[in-house]
C-alpha cells in the first residue's frame, strides 16, 4: 500500500512527486505514454520563469531527471480506472492492481471529440482498455480505433484471443501489426448498435459488424477514471487545496481547467502534494 499514487506524466505530476518525496511519503508515478504528452510538441517556451527558450522536450526531460534523482519510481503504464475502497483506493493499470491511501490526478487535458455512440455504448460493447476487457471477447471479433501506437500492442494481444481483429489508426502510423490483423485506413463516422450493446462501426467507406470496439485514447476522459468525480465545464472541480469532491483524491494541472500553462501545472502540483500530505496525516 502506497501513501500516494500520481496519475500523469507532465509538469503537474513531477512537481507533486518531488514534494511527496521530500515529505517522506511512499509513492508511485504512473506517467503513461510520454510521447503523447502535449508538452513534447512545444518547440520553444518563453513564459516559464528562469528558462527562456527551452523546448518542451528538454523541460520534460529535466523534470523527469529531477524526479529520478530524488528516487521517485516512475512507471510508463496508464491507469484505466480507480476504485474507491473506503479507506484506500485500488488502481487498475490493465494488467495489475495497485493500492494507495491517496491519489493525485495530473492527467492533463483530454482534447478530443467523442465519436457518435461512444458515450452511449461505453461499457456495452465499447471500452478504452483491450488488456482489461479483451478476455471477455475470446473467439469474438474486435475493432480497435487508436490515437497512438499503444493500440498496436493492444491489437497484437487481441489477435491471440479474438477470431478477427480490425485496426483503425487515427495517427500517422508505421504499424507493427501481427499477420491476420486487418488494418483499415478510413475515417470513423460512428458507433451504432441495438438496445443492449454496440455492434456496428461505421467508417467512411465501409461498415464493420463486430462484438466489441476499443478506443485507445492519448488521454482518457477524467470522469471515466473514478465514479462520482465531479466536473465543472469538463474539468475536475477542485478547491484551493486541489481537493476534489472525493476525500483523498486531489487533482492538478490542465485537468483542473484553464489556463493551460506549465507554471500553473507546477504550482498546482506542489499544492496538491502538500494537501495530500495533510490528508495522510489525518488518516494514518
Ligand atoms: C504545442 C504546445 C505548446 C505549448 N506551449 C506552452 C508554452 O509555451 N507555455 C506554457 O506555459 N504552456 C504551454 N503549453 C501547455 C502546457 O504544455 C500544459 O499546460 C502543461 O503541459 C500541463 O501540464 P500537466 O502536467 O497538467 O499535463 P500534461 O503535460 O498534459 O501531462 C499529462 C500526462 O499524463 C499522462 N496521462 C494522462 N492520462 C493518464 C492515465 N490515465 N494514466 C497514466 N498517465 C496518464 C499523459 O500521457 C501525459 O503524459 C503548450 C502545449 C502544447 C500542446
């Protein structure tokens, strides 16, 4: 059982990690896929104090190096959901569960439009994690729509258990797919189905009738992470201590809303960590 688990791999997450470490808390950072971090695409940053002209990649590397030098344990896995167990939380990384007394969500801002039918059928033939839910579709057909190369691993895994796997990449791809997986380079128009579950994926030039559709997103919608998390204008609602409406869960950075800026993310990460320390002092 960790004192705290941080979900995210950007400025807010690394800032929070340092402050938890300095306060002697046991912690893990789940950074996900760093190639999908928006900051990596910033060629030059001029509004971050003391580091004029630094690139996003350099800054992120510096943050990570700092955290590693402080012996913060960083995992590249993604967290798919968090279960509230009362006096602790269980986090699902797809293949494993982890436990923590407090959580800091620093998952950034999800910039995407839902596909038609995605929200309606979520949990009913539509999912965000093939590793988690794939075994339910043994010998059935599956489609994977993916925003990044993580989807290729998921498709390769599904090809071992499903009768047919279709792969629809929405990124610039050089795919490493196993034989037998059918790649379709078409635009996704929507997900349709019957009253019980989704069964059809409409594409620009074709239609797939499948048992399940997995959507691999760069950033998961934050309200999918944990049931009951309150949002405000699509961002996580927090107070000045970065506390969410769920005791023990704090949030910081772009996922709490505008302005989407590094300095705000770093500052909120600091506050969230100190608030988590205060919370832990009351529950341990
Ligand atoms: C092109 C570009 C240029 C920019 N230029 C500037 C600038 O000049 N100045 C400035 O101040 N800001 C700039 N920004 C904004 C800045 O990058 C963000 O405000 C900042 O990175 C937010 O930090 P964050 O830690 O909240 O989120 P992010 O940096 O978005 O990091 C979130 C991380 O969490 C990971 N993650 C998400 N969900 C999960 C999960 N479920 N499990 C595990 N990991 C997860 C993501 O993969 C990502 O790595 C720019 C952004 C872009 C895209």
